[in-house]
C-alpha cells in the first residue's frame, strides 16, 4: 500500500452508501476503510482463506460478470486488477452497470511508458520475479490516452495521477538476481531482441474523437510512474 493510494481512497469513499472492493485480495484496503464505512462488500476470483474472510463480507466471483443488480454501489475501487483481464472493456461496462448514477470508481493500473514495465517483464522472463502469485504477464499497460478511450463511452474522467517514481531499488534487485544466473545477461539481451521483433497493436479504437485528452507536462511526467490512480464518475 502507498500513501497516495490510501489518500485517494479515503478522500472518495462515502461514509454512507455501499462500497465494492473489486479484486480484494487479502483485504488490505478493506481493512483500512472500515474506519470510514462498514458497508463494504469484497469480491475476488480466488478465496483468500477462512481466517481472513470471517471478518469481512466476501463473495467469490469475477469482475467480468458481477453478481449484483444494476445501480447497487455508491463507490467502487479496483486496484491492480484490470491489467490481468484481456477483455477489459467488458469489465468497465460491468463496473459502470453496478455503480449508482453519480457514484465513483477508483482504479490503479500500470503505466505504459514507465521503467517499471520493462523491469517487471524482465523479472518474469528471467525467472527472478519475487511475487509468485502475480507471476503472469499483463494483458495491458496504459497511457492516459488509452484510459480515455477505454472509458469514454461510460464514465466521466475526473482525475489521473501517478504514484511511485523511484524504480532504482527495483532495478537493483533485478540486476542482483540476474548476476546470480550463469546466463542472466544473455537472457536480458535475448529479451530485448524479442521485444524488437514483436509487432503488437496496444492501442484501443478511438470511438469518440471529440473527447479531450490531457497533454500537460504533469500528465507526461505521470506516465513514468509505477501506476496511475484513476478517478471516474458515472
């Protein structure tokens, strides 16, 4: 958890109203906002275990097909989940469906142009990634333009900001892990060679040419952060 994410969460979670933790993991954020709201429903595709769920209202399910009626929640947060789902437009539509008019959705998603992206993919490629539960490549990384195109037919885009810009410790751990491998540096070269040969289209179709996209210096700098914090309103 980072202070910027916690601050954004606490600023937007309503004192009254129903809250959905979409992709709750081990309830680290749900346990924080219980100080503000007790009407929290936590959902995840995997069960975190009886010891954790006994203190939380938990449902097993996927955010691609939410088991709730339309217009149920006043606030939804979904942290570091969207990038793992290939059909992410369907997730946005589902989150929009179950959110009440005027309700807000808070997301954290990985930035496309950040050094963290290359470091993470190298860690997985070389077998030195230290988070085995997330040891899969992301389907998506996001620029501000990508976020705008993804949400333009549903949500109003209220705010985007980056958090965590210091990639040096993560890079140091990567190099340390690679140094312990006999062919580690050859693997790094092979990785970049493969990336050069790949021809992938990471852009979404722009379905709304009239919607403005932020191009300020601050937005450009945010693109180098670890993740974006995105606030949307229905």
